C-alpha cells in the first residue's frame, strides 16, 4: 500500500503532465472529464450494488480504479488552477467540524 501525501501526489501528477506539450486541459474540459469519471464510478456501483448487472461483453473495471481516476482528474484540476488540495481538505474538514458538529448522532464511546 502506497502512503503518499497529497502534496506528493500533486507533484507527481504535475511531473507527469509537464512532459507533454498539451499540458493541463482547460477548466471546462477538466470538469467534463471529471463528470465522465464520476459517471463511470456510478456505473460500477450500480453493477455491484444496484439492479443492473454487467453485460458479458463489458470490461472488468473496479470501484478502486474508478476512484483512482477521479483522484487523478481532481489533482489535475487543482494543479491547473494552482489549488493546494491539502489546504482545501483542511478547510473542508474545519467546515464540517464546526457547521455539522451536532448534525449526526455520535457513537457512544462510554462503556
């Protein structure tokens, strides 16, 4: 199992993309690509947990692979806009920990 920091992943993706003349796609193209990848994840989840089994001719994909594709395109999107995903994550967690702190029923940890 690979344990990489978000910063390392952003750098690794940037090194990969930087070797091509085309570079990062434009934001609208990136959003379209992200939407496509989320659709592929939805299809896999539907095949595994929904009422729509795969056809015999359909390729074997996995939820893990589709989530990896979404992570890759998210990192590409962030890099193209100069967004530090570590900082973004910290901001979102702060939001959830304050705004939603009483929204859900906590698990009772007392014996």
